[in-house]
């Protein structure tokens, strides 16, 4: 099968012709129809996340069709369309798994990181971590739901019930979560790179009530802020824009160092927290909500062979929405 392969951190992906993977116990063989590109893929490519499987097929926002099943894998039928997210396997027995926090499993394994992912024509996945995709979403449109949507949803959930939600970094996750927040009757304040008029126009088209640069102060204090850009300096900026008792949630897996800041920015019970990974419950809730909320995704499709160009466009901030590879 054709694949785009990471052989070493810091190197571009290489086109490869790999043997077809075989489904092991509990696994499905899936013909990939679309795989969205996540900023985490760039962090793995750049060597910012430790110990990836190498060589590695990146990609953890996979939409595909079941073409073969292990004898014990009967959750889906041949021909069913499924989505495969970042969380690829958990142990089920550690304290975190048993406590409903499988996203923090001590032995968790992740798609497109420790397990080969979706930058390929075929992939295998544990059926327990595959999800049905609503028919209202076409393959390419559905792909960004699998991480930008899911982890964005968890980020919003952990921000609490506040009405005024700031979103820093208006990329793939933000453009989906702004729609969810609006569906829930909240107000979205979108912060972009200073002077990024295109991103601000994009945010307003998705219902943001205010847009500005990340160095600007919103007209009213925020109840909570979500940070999707991998920029540590946004943490004190977001705290400064957040009211007493508010929460700043960091939604990414990697961030540049957070600069020191005066304690008064945290004082008055403001909270800074991160979000790690997702649970299957997050996936089920969000994938049921997305069609009901009328979520639309903005996508830019690239042929699989042009994965390096798509990654470069994401790195350069040239995208309004999500890049999606199509084999
Ligand atoms: Zn991701
Ligand atoms: Zn576990």
C-alpha cells in the first residue's frame, strides 16, 4: 500500500510502498478515505514528543471503511464507515482506566504515534476505539471531527459553564468548537495572531462576537479561555483577560515554555489547566452532538502524496480550517 512514512524526526515524510497491514485480535482493517492533519503531527515530526514508533505512519483523524475484521471483531460490519481517533488503546485495569479517566491511562497507546495511523491507503485499528460517523458528514468533512473536534470538545467541557469563552489560536480545533459554543448559547471571543485579518474574518463567519489579536484586551472579561496555539506566552495573556474564578484551558499536547508572570494574574481563584487526549465517552458525546448542532468543517483536501506540502501549510499558518489527506 502507498503511505507517507516518518523515518526520523526532523526529516520530511517519504513516499513508501508498504506491505498491507493485517488485523490482529480485536482489530479492523480499514481502507482510509480521508485523514486530517493535526498540529500534533508536526510536534511528532519535529521531535517534540518523545519516542514515537519509527518508522511511523502519522495521522490520527482517520475516516475509512471496514474492509476486513479479525474473527473476534464484530462491533462493525464490512463496509461500515468508521472514524479512528488519537486514543488507540488503553489497559482497562489501571487506576485511571477504572476511574473513568482512560485518557490518562498509564499504558495508553496513540494512533499515528505508537501505532501506525492514517497517512496511508490502509490502516488497522482496535475496534473498541473506532466510532460510527454520521452520514451527514462526507469523508473529508468528517475527518477533522476526530481530533480537532474531539479534543476541542473536551477542552470546552473542562472550561466549565461560563458564557463568555475566549479562544486563542483560530485553527482547526477552534473553528469547530466556536460552533459548538455558539450552539450552546455562549459567546465566542476569538484571538488570533496580531494583524491576522483572514483568521479574524473566518472567526466572525463562524459566529464569534468579537475578534482581535492575542495582544488585545476583550471588551468584557472572559469566563474561560481555551488555548489551541502552541505558544506558552498566551497563558499569562489569557489569564489577564479572564475574570475572577475563571479557567484557562490549554488544549494542545505541546507548548513553548510559559514565561514567568505576576501572581496577581492567577490570584482570585483563576485556574490554569491542560487537557490530555480524549476518552471514548468524549468521542461518543461529541460525534452525536456534531450533526445535531449543525457543525460544518472547513477543509482543504490534499492528495496523500502531498502530505509534506500540507504539513508546511499548517506550519505556516496558511490554512483557514483543517488540512485533510485523501489517498
Ligand atoms: Zn490531534
Ligand atoms: Zn489504563
